[in-house]
């Protein structure tokens, strides 16, 4: 590619990524030369400003983008699918920063500047993953997010638990990366290209030419490797230790932003790359769907049953996150065309409830000096706002009606029923009922158990305001889910149309 080709592109569509990259670079230099002379929260507020500015330009792209815009031989593709996920990532990082502004005052993380621009580099990796249309750029984005996450988990350098968590995370992550690369090598060997749209065509030709087993193997390795990023079975065991050992804002970042980035990659790579493969049977709708259904069912069962045994709230949330990944996989495990608005709504509802729950956990843990369940005893009498808000977040995660989480699960459940995936639908119902027990265990502590003290709980103003906003959003979008789904269907449903990718003989 010559210089003229580079300048022929309209680079304005990449302004959100350029803004995040620019802020990460500028903040690292600012921290290097003036870090000790700055207040602890200055870099945090500048980080938040960069995230908000990037979100503004994502909305600008939504307004002027009529069709996907590709860069450099379609390695990066700006489309509505990517923009929807970018809004989730940016919202998640904004909430992470707001949590961090309060958390940093505890002095558990002494290098605050590093913390904030590592959040930005992780965010940049997630955004690249959402917009990638090529295996190479996908892997670059995946590693940028992963490397940033490894360091973030271990930033509490004087905590043995944090160091152990970071070590386990990087070892298991490295193994997962190797498995993912192995799967990509199968795909590249069969197709001779790294562009996923060309892969979609050539994999179908390879399967029809007698390489069906190799296609299955590539799909299996990719699915297992990417399961690590979304903390789904069988690559889920890192999550409880890492969630417990990491700083609470980092735990929230991993639970929502990193998981959503993994789903963005799973959707783009597995669905596009393997959707059109036709052998004697329809691969994605039969063998591929069965494989994903097994992962989804195992994640729901393992996540919810293991959560029953937990007394540490952060470990409980980790197993809850594994189960939530299983619910999400149900959306495209059956042989069905996804309703992108409903899938996006599930992630949006999960974002609201998870960040709200982790905000309350952070405040309670700081006050009680423990992450154990007993720390929530008597919370209602000490801070009714925190207790009621936590109850709403837990009800949303459990999928109780009149909460955003209910409609997130309801849409996926009805999709499974419509496609006669009765086993997955039954597992969803059964495991959701199981989840009520451990979610209501926290509620029982807050309302029905006496606390060690009756003194009012000290809640930072930033956290209090954030919890209130997330509570209202969870209730409002639970009462009016169409506010999200209609927006997605109207403005964000042009760049990833599954109907256009159906095999010619699909009935």
C-alpha cells in the first residue's frame, strides 16, 4: 500500500480509537514528568474526559454511517455492530473510572497513573476487537486487552493475594492464547487468508472438498480458546481467584468490559467465519450449535452450583459471571438468526447490574475490611439506599420481573423456545431458580441479620451518585426495555445483518 492509498481513507471514523490512544499516551507522559505533583484524582478525571469524548464520536459515527467502512484491505471495519459494542465498552470503563476515583484513596494501588492509562489501553484493545475483520487485528486487539488486564490485576503489589491472582491469570491466559492461535492456524491453513469474510467462503469450499474434520477442529479450538475471555466452561476456573484478588474496580472491568469484548470477538469470528459452511448437514446450525450449546449448558450449571458454596462475595460474583456467560451463549447456540437488539440489551442490563453490585461491594468491603458475606449483615439499617440498590441489582442478575435483567434473560429464553431448544431453555429456568438462593443469601444478610455495628455507613458522594443512577437505570429499562432495543434496531442494526448471511438453502 502506498502513501496515496493511506491518505485516501476517511480517518474520521477511527477518531474514537485515536482519542483513546492519544489520551493513553498523553497521560503516561504526564504521569512520568508530573505524577507526584498532581493530585491523585487528576489523571482519573482526565481519563474519564477521554472516554466521554470518544463516546461522543462513536455517536457521531452512528449518525453518519450508512454502511460499513473498511480500512486497509478490510482489516478494520467500522460498522454498527462494532459501534454498539464500543458504547458498552466506553460505558463500562467510565463506570470503572468512577469507582476507581474513590478506591484510589485507600492507597492500595500506589501507582495510580499506571492504573488509569492501562485501563485506556485495555479499552483500546476491546475496541479493536469489536471492529476487526481480520484474524491479525483481532489477535492484536485481544492481546492488548489481555496484557493490560494482567497488569491491572497485579497492581496491588504488596498484596500476596493480588500477586497470586495475577500469576494464575497470566498462566491460564497464555494457555488460552496458544489454543486460540492453534485454532487460527487451522483456519489459515485451510483458507490461505486472514480476512474473516474471505474465510467464510473458503471454509465452505474446504469442507465440501473433504477437509470437514479439519474445519471442525479449527472451530473447536477457537471456541475453547475464546471461552477463556468470556469466562465460560471449560476455561472458567481462573475467574474466581482473579476476581477475589484484583482490586474491586478491576474486577468490575473484567466482569463486564473484558467479557463483552470476548463476546464481540466470538460473534464476529465464529458466526461470520463458520456461518455459511455447508456439508451434508448445515455445520453451524448442527455441529457448531451443538458444541456451543454444550458450553452454554455447562457454564450455566457449573456457575450457579459452585456459587452456592461461596462465602466470599467477589468469588460468588465470579461464578455468577460464568453462569451469565452461559445464558448469553444460549442466544446463538440454537440454529436461529440472532436478534441483535435483544442480545445487546442483555449485555447492557448486565453492565448496569454488575457495576452497581460491585460499587456496593466496594463500599461495604472498605467499611468492614472483608469481602465475606457476613460484611453485609445489617446493611439496611446502616444505609437503606445501599441495601435497596443492592437488592435491585441482585434481582436484575437473577432475572426477576420489573428489572432490566429479567428482559435480558426473557428475550434469550423465548428465542430458545422458538427454535425448539427445549433442553437449553429448561437449563436456563432451572439454573436461574438455583441462583435465587445465593442472591437472596446476600439480601437476607442485609435485612434479616444484625450487623456488628449500627453506625451509619460512610458512602463517598461519587459512589452514592453512581449507585443511584445505576439503580434508576436498572428499574427504568426493566419497565421500558424498548428504549434500548428500539434504539439498537433503528440505529445499530445495519452492519451485522444475519439474514444476509444465510446459506442459500436455509429454510
